[in-house]
C-alpha cells in the first residue's frame, strides 16, 4: 500500500469526521444558546405583562372607587394581595435579568429595561394614586412594547 492509498483510506475520512463533529457541536451550542436567549426574553415579557396587568387592575379598581355609585368598590383584600405578590415577583425577575442581562440578552434590550428601571416616579405626597398608577402603566406598556421589538430583532424572528 502506498502513501496515497493510506491517506485516501484512513486519514481523509478521519479528517472529514473531525470536521463534521466540530461543525455539529458548534451548531448544537448555537441552538442551545438561542433557546436560552428565547427563554430569557419570554420570562421578561411575561413579567412585564404581569406588571402591566397589576397597573391595569389597580387603576380600574381605583377609578371604580371614585366614579362608581355601586356598593362593590375596588379589589377584595385577597385579590389585592395576590396581585401585589405577583407584581413583586415580576419586578424582581426584571431586576434579576437587568443584573445578568448583558450575558444573555442584547445590549439594546437591556437598555430598554434600564430605562424602565430608572423611569421617573411621581411623588406620593404630591400626586394622587390614580396619577401614579397611570404613569406606571404608561412606562410599563412602553417598556413591554419596546422590549418585544428588541427580542424579535435579537432572536431573528
């Protein structure tokens, strides 16, 4: 057997196999990373939705208290507590992603969350609750819409 036959029979298939394995591993890592990014974006979008939902329900209850003549006013104590708990958990999740975000999400998506985190807040002593909730709802809705745009861009969807 000459050298060319040895190369053709043994070495070339081994080299092709090594290259194929490397390409497959790179594709696998890329797909796993994309899945992790998509999961993180989904968690943040869900959390922002929960924050928005809290504002909407709280605002509706407060407006009902002011403008309604019906005997049922506002939210029940249990509903208020459940909503507040959901709000706090969602808020903590958004803050967590801000803290580790540049590792997983795009810089522009992280920037949207940073703007939300640093949003101006009305003074409780100088503003009524409806104005405070309305402003929070406006900022949360804007953040949710902008974040979804950035997520789609980053994920290529």
